[in-house]
């Protein structure tokens, strides 16, 4: 396919700040231009020809925009084109602390603050879910370039527990790739986000003057998409990849004040970015024949992205403060040069040669069979290779029916299409016979779905006594054999057991269906069959003898009373009763913990009031000292022989009092912190006691009033089920699984609806893994010092 030449799209995103330089930075009315205006430096003299205003034309300016708007503007179209076979690249460039990582990755705290990478993953998997004609396979990789060394952020752990594979950038006819980089296949959005969040931990981050969490490496997150069409699953394939690049920020050492390892990292970062700018300048010059892509690992990896066949988008992140105007100009100059680069996106569509050969081989075999059939039967009739007409199909159907009835012994066949039509007619007749047998069974029996728990329970209750009575008589249960009049009551309770598989005959029990019926009906594997004749006989017996029916009702009521109490008490009343008897001990502990918590809160409030009073008094003394100092400065200061200032007794007393108040403030503040820790601990104890009391009450209430007596027998000591092990809803009925119900409720309660479920689940798994890792590390540290635990940075002996 011919490539279409396109220019690199460039957007500028301004970091929100309270000190935005409105006089120096101006935006165009169409949000596609930006102007920088500076004042002339008076120190340079009268003759100063330095430029003071600049204007830059871009594809868009993002100022005070949300993450959602930024993604729709920058990346949504590129990801959509990647889904149809075009490679894509998005780069974030700018000075340190300008918001590149926030734009690319976002924050994991809230769903709405996620960046380009999580949103691109969500868009890809949404397209995979909605796609009908194609089948998508998604894989991801995450690469880090730290001090000109390649690191895999998603390494595959070997059997020895580490990954020792050395990474290297390699050129091949298909493009540039990293040898040894692990590529992970993901089938759901949650799996991809989980790997993304796991990879954030080993990233190189450091702190300097301009940024507390400065990225010290270039990171490249790649999404590989492979699409195979269902109609041509063995032939046509579309593949593409999306490179999402978070470049490290350029730094001025005079502003960051970096030293040691951070200084070394800054040198590597600035060096690689300088090489990148040289590549941009060379690509923008049409007269340049050689582009030095191999100057650094970063530029070598970006060979396909900048000078290759993919859609490329640059996001230049800038700071809107006047202090950083020089860095802002540098970033805008880089963005302008980038805009002049042209790329030629190509549709990556391939055809599987092996699949094409197999399809042609099948066609050749079919044609050979047609020709052989024609040669053999050329004397009978003319062989046609066109599709069969309606008249020919009707003729074949008639011949098949006559053949099955025995009217004819052979079917006239001329070509392969007629053979296929004969088998098709056999299949249609077989399907019709199956439907007739099923209709006949439905006229005699009621079909119940086994997944319907209420119907299955009704079958078990109704069929228990009747089945036992028939087994004692040793009579077989026939599907069409009517019971005798003397056995009408026992038979009305009977429900024949019919399985989807051929039944195993037991002594005294016959088969409900004939073998032919079972063979035809064996495809139904989730249904229970109840004879409608049995139900009709039961209703007829009760209608004929109402006296017997009335007599049976009082006998059935004791069974119901033995199964379950008629009116359990309200939970509020039962809870008060439980707290006095079975839960008295837990209730007493709960009350004691709550009283301790209230006492600690009261003490904390008093200490806080005292600290506030001390703070106010300190403020008053400071004002008095300032007044004394101001008066002494106006009247003139007295100094001794050594040059020290002489102060009066009043000012000295104020200084000493301020010193005492500071000591008292520090001790009070420390006491307040200790009380807050105790209050938090007491709250946890109270919550644990409350939850324990409620859970014990639920078990007691269920066992006392809700669980039937026959189930209580199994729950008694010595039984097979421990009390409280099975929830009450599982004992009484087969309801929805608790985990499924919780997940559905969680999705409904999420801030952004069900669409954010994968994001929060991946975040929860990552947090749990990190907590587990920290816990294991602390336990290992505790083993080194037995008898001591670490609390608030101090070793305290175990009590």
C-alpha cells in the first residue's frame, strides 16, 4: 500500500501554577499559537539587539485542561488508527518538573487522573470487546534507559530467581527492536494495568530543587496489537504497535543544584536529549543524507518513530512561571523543529503464505474430484458446476425420503454438490426426528432446568417419599404405565428420575424412557424430567376424595413446624437478648474498649486546647519582643565592651518566658501525637469487637431461628459441619455467590461506574502486593532481633 506523507503533530501542555506569567506568555484565540514576550535587560546597555518576543505555531495548546480532554486531543485518533494497522508514537518532552510523567502515566490514586498509557490500554480493549469481524491479540513491554543502559521493567524471572538477559538495540528489515526485552501477552485491561502499576516501582526517581520526584530515565511503554479477521483467520493479519515515551526532563545544574549520583544522571539525560535535538535538526533539513541515529540508545530506538513509517505526536510540557521562561523557549523551539519532520505511515497488513497455500490446495482437490466424477459419469448426464437450483434440491429431498422408506435402493448422484446436498437432507431429517421425540417427551413430562435451585429443591421434597415407597414394592416406574387405584396416593408423590445420560438400572427401579428416546434426547444435559401424569393423578386423587385431602393437611403441618419456626423474633429484640446471654463477654470487652477510647479522646481535646492557648501566648510574647526591639532601634542600642547588645530586664524576662513556653509546647505536642496513636489503636479494637459481636449474633440468630432442624442436627457438635462455617443463604437456598455479588456492588459504587473497575482492581492488587512485601521485610528484620519490635523508629521490648 502506498504511504501517505504526514507531518509530526505537536501539542503544548502548560503546567497549572498559581504564579502564571500572564504578561510574558500569551495564547492565540484559536489555541494553536503561543507567544513569549520578555523585557530587555538594562544591564546590557543602550545598544541591545537581543530578541524579546517569539511566536510559535503548533497543532494545539492545552492550558488548564483535564486528563480526559488531553487524551482525546492528543492520543485518541492515533490509537484508533493503530487498531486498523498503523504504528503510532507519542512522546512527552520538556524540562524537569513540567508534568511529563503525569501526562503520560498519570496518578494511580484516582481514576479520573490516569494518563495516556492507562487510557490507551482501555481504548484498545474496548475495541477488542466491540469488534465482531476481527480477533485482537494484545501484548505489552516496558523499557527503561538509565545512564545509557537498557533495563526491562517487566522482566521474566528465571529459575534462579533473576533475569540476567542483556538488552541490545538491533536493526532488522522490519525495523528496530530490543533484543532480550520481555513481551507479555495480556487478555484483559486489568492484567495490563497490573503490569503497568508493578513496573512503576523499579523506575529510577530522585529529588532535587525543582522536582521531588524527578524521573532519572527515559521510559518506553509499547502496546503490540495483532488483529486476525475471523473470515480469513488463516490468511489475513494486521499488526501494529504504539510507543508511549516518557522522556526524562532537561535540567540546568545552576537551578537544580544536583550533586553526586544525581549530577551524573543529569549529565546522561542532557547528553541524550542533545543528541535527540541533533537528530531533529538533521531530519528537518531535506539536504541531509545521513542521520546519526546511533549516537545514543534513545535516538537509535526512535529511528522508526521519527524517520520511519508511523504516526508521531509530540507533547511539549512547559512551566508557565517567569522563572522558567528560558527553559520554556527551549522546549518550544524543539517542538517547532519537530513539526517540520515528515513521516510516511504504512498499513501493516500481511497475508499468511501457509494459510493461502492450504486454501488453494483444498480448492485443487475439490476440482480434481469434480473432474474425476465428470469423467466417470459423462455417459449418464451433463455435469454442471453451478450451485443447485431449487428444483434440483427438491428432487434430491424426494429421493432421500424414498430411500429412507425403502422405496428405492440407490440415489442418483452426478457431482460433488449433489453429495453434499444429500448429507444435508439427512441432517435435516435427523433434526426433525429429534424435535418430534422432544415434543413427545414434553407432552408426558415437565422439563426443569437444573440451574433453577428452587425447582430442584421442589423435586427433592416432592419425590422423596414416593420414590422410597415404590422401591419397597419393587415395581418398575414406566413412563406410560398408569398406577393402580389403590396406589394413587403414593404414586402422586412419585417423581420419576430421568438423567440426560442412559440410566443405570437398579434393583426394583426401571427406566423412565425407552432406549430410543434416551438416545435421541441425550443432548439435554441440564434438565430434570417430571411426569405430568403423576401430577395429574395427584390432583385427581385430592379432588375425588376431599376428606382425605383435609385429613392430610394437619399431618403435614408438624413437618413444617419441625423444619422452621413460624415467627422468629425481630433482630433488634434478639440482639439485646444475645448481649445479655451468649454475647455478654464480647459485649463487656466492647464497652470497656469504648470507654477507654472516650477517655483518650477527652484527654486529647484537653491537650489540644492547652497547646492552642500556649501558641496564642507565644504569639503575644513575640509581638511584645518585636515592639521592644523596634523601640530599642529607635532610641539607640547599647553595647558592652565585647560588642554584645545590652537589653533591659523586661525584654530578658520575655525571652526566658518564650523559651519556657516553647519547651512546654514541644512536650504538649509530643503528648498529643502519642494520644492520637492511642486513639487510632483504640478505634481499631472497638471496630474489631463490634464486628465480632455482630458476626457472632448473626450465627446465633441463624442457628436459633432460621436454620431448619434437620440442618441443625448436622451443625451440632460431632456433626460434619461446624457452626458458622456455611452462611445462612447457602444453607437455605442456592443464591448468587457472595464474591460475585460483592464485585457487582463494587462496580456499581465506583466513582466512574463499571468502566473504572479494571483500574481500581489492578490498583488494589498492586497495593496488596506492596503491603505484603513490606510485611515480609519487617518480619525478616524482627527475626534478626528477637524480642524487639520497631515502633515509631524506636525499639520497644515486647510486653
